[in-house]
C-alpha cells in the first residue's frame, strides 16, 4: 500500500476564535484519524525515531498498536518509557527529535519529488494518552517497599515527576518537595492552558501519586525543611529545581511600570489562574499594545497569552531573522494565524517613560525605542551574530513589555548547600555519565538546574537516567 505523503490533518480551533479564549488550540485525532496516521509508519527495524527520543520510547510498537486499534496496548507501551505521555505529545519538539529522523519523512513522493512529511508521532502519543485518560480509572497498586531506602526529590517539574515515578515502580519510598502551592513546575506555571491544559498535567501528577509517591507542597527546600534534615531523613536526593530566575537584558528603562519578565507574566496567568478572570481575581496587567522580546517558545507563549487577555496589538521583537527563530515552527505559525505581529532583525534600545503632567502616570511605560539589525559572523552558539544598523532607529507606542530572553538558576537551595559544586553559569555540576551524580555522594541533579533552560523531554530524559543511577547506588549500598 502506498504511503500518503502528508500527515493526516488534525482539527484545530479557528484562529479568529481561539485568539480570544484559553481553550486548547489542537483538538486531537479521532480514533479513525489516529489509525489512518498510524498506518503511515513503516515499523523500521533500525527505528531512528527511538534513537531520536530522549526517553527512548518504543515508537514503532506503540504506533503499530494504534494501527491495529489496540489503544490500551499502545498506552501500555508508552508507559514503559514515559510518565508523562499526554504532556510530551503536546509540548515536545518532535520535529527536531523523533519526527526529525523519521524514515517516512526522508522518503520522496514520486508524484512531486518532494520529501514526505514524517509520521505524526507526537500527535499519536497524545491520542493514546488522551484515550487512556477518558477510560474508567483503574488505580494501580503501589509497588511494595523494597527496603533499600527513601529518596527526596526537590522540585516537581517534568524531571522530578519522571525520576519519582520510575523509582516508585522499583519499590522506593519517594517524597517530592515543591515550593509552590501546586506541583508540576514549569508544566503548571510556564506553559499556557491553550497549549497544555492544566487538567492534563494534574491527571499525570495523580498517576504519579497513585504509584505511592508523596508530594508535599508549600515546602521550600533549605527553608521549610533544612538541608541537614533532608540528608538525615533520606538515603538519596534528586535536585531538579529548574531555572526559574528571570533574566533581563538591562535595557534602559527596565524598572518602569509595565516591564515584565516572561516568567512573572506567565506565572500570573497560568499558576494563579489569570486566564480564568473574573472567576479568579488575579492581578494581571491590562494592556493595549504589547511588545515581547525574544524568539523562543516562551516568547510565543507570552505573546499569544497577551492577545487572549485583550491586547489590541502584540508585537514580537527578535534580533535575528525568522530562519534563526528558536521557537517551534508550529507555535510560530499559530501565533501568526492569531494575529501576533513580528519585527525580525529588531532589538530594543530603550524603554520610554511617560513624560506628561499627570502624576498618576509617572513611571509608566509608553514606548520602546528600537534599532534594526543585520546578521554578521556566527557567535559562540554557531548562529550568526546580530549587529546594529546605523540610522535605523524607530519607536513603537507600547504600554507593556515582556522580556522572554531566558532564565537562570534559582539560588535559594544552592546558597544553603555550599558543598554542591556549580559551574560558572551558576548551574549544578552533574556527571551525565554517572546519571547526574553531583559533588556530594548520594545527591543527584538533572533538568534545567544542570543544563539551563531546555525542553520538557530533555528534563525527563535526565530524570529517567538519574532513576537508574539512584537505584544502582542504593542497591549497592544495601548490599554492603
């Protein structure tokens, strides 16, 4: 049977409608559509897609089960490798990972001579997870305690949830400590509802809890519970506190009322339910004209959220071209469809303050001075370095700026644990070859607190590797 060169189309909300609500954009496959898309998979023997997946999901097998209509089996196969399939199916950059090396996507269509589209692996993973979630709940029986020890997990993001779930399945007593009032980390406070519904995240967390994992919220490691108490009461520790400290570019006028970090802006909307106003009276900025600085997925999230909160215009300022845009192409296309404007090869040079006579308006942002850029030689990251073009300055009337230029490590725990070695960028030094082992015996680390801001799936991969290493460490210690 000939393989269709195109992915099976998937339903989405109309852009004109979704730009004014926080409901999920992608509506997912029907069972018939999922089976049709699954039939495009060649079930390759060498399976490059598995090698392209940071958690090594058995992709051809779970897709074959969907093709056969055995959705339960498909979910079971997924669950062997990932604790968060519904999340991964929505937010992973499949185009750069499993789908990026898909054999189907490297084959040429005879009719057009163009490469086929790869199998929609991410959308199929989402389908299997969503199908399972819609079935009557069957609470798994926790694995009996293996007697080898207790593990503390600091943070409750994707890396933490992965390591906790894997260790619980091996019979360890696991306690997650989360500083905020809800677990989930960046999945809860960073990614908007329209891209990752909070009910989906909560369902995945409930599954982790059902394995016997204890989740304690409102606990700041090193403050609410001390480092000494953690080391005394637990046999191993996994640190995955993320990179949640905002970065600012230092543009003149950063302290004006109306300039936000993307971290604060999105946390107000997501974790504090700003997207459900007025049901939740969250203090979210009411804006007319918004500028978002940056070009990654966080910038797209901030821009699209501002639009949904009622902004008349939202403009993304990115100092490189569209070809260098680090955001997922799907997120960029969705933003364009919804009405977000883009000023490429543009950088802010100053945030302008109100200068009139109204004392109530003093200190407020009213505009952004910008300068056009051109691309020169590659910088340290390998991307061509932007440089300003003389005489190209212009000004935009803006009342809200959201800087989405990256984040750095949270120092609360690190300052209280000086024995933990960190690198020059302030992230924990962890040996990848030994599963994230740190400078302290029995203490492991992974995710953004080690790598800097990265993807959900890479953080999960670190958690999976660390779980194996922690099991080996505690098993060896128990045998002595």
